[in-house]
């Protein structure tokens, strides 16, 4: 399987996860929002940890997806998703602030 296609599929699933977080967290009360935000970032880590285990499982069963030495492409994708997660969080905070002051 092409590693770029696999990375695109991983990123699209992350975007769907982020969209659900965005839609669901705009109208939450503030304490619940912060808990859900922490769960969101822990969910990103868990998602990529699951992908890492899946990658090793597939490799052990002779299905190879080359993410580079030490899975560098997967690590860079995780960092990019964390950056996108912070941007989504800032957009949500801005929208919540606008709704509160409207």
C-alpha cells in the first residue's frame, strides 16, 4: 500500500474526529469543555498509538506500509495533527467568546 495514501486516509479520519469535536464543543459549559478538550488531545495520542500498533501488526503479517525509518512519516503526521488540533481549539475558543459576548 502506498504510504501517502495511507497517510491521507489517516488524516481524513482525524479531520472527521476533529469536526465532531468542533460541532459538539461549541455549546458546552466551560468546565465540561475543558474536560472534553483534554479528552480530545488524549484521543489524538491514542489514535496514533493504535495506528502504530496496527502498523506493527500488519508488518508482522507481511503487509508492508513504509512510513520510513522509525515510522518518521507517521510521527510527522501526528505532530501535524496536534498542530491542527491546537488550531481547532483556538477557533472553538474564539467562536465561544463571540457567542458569549453577543
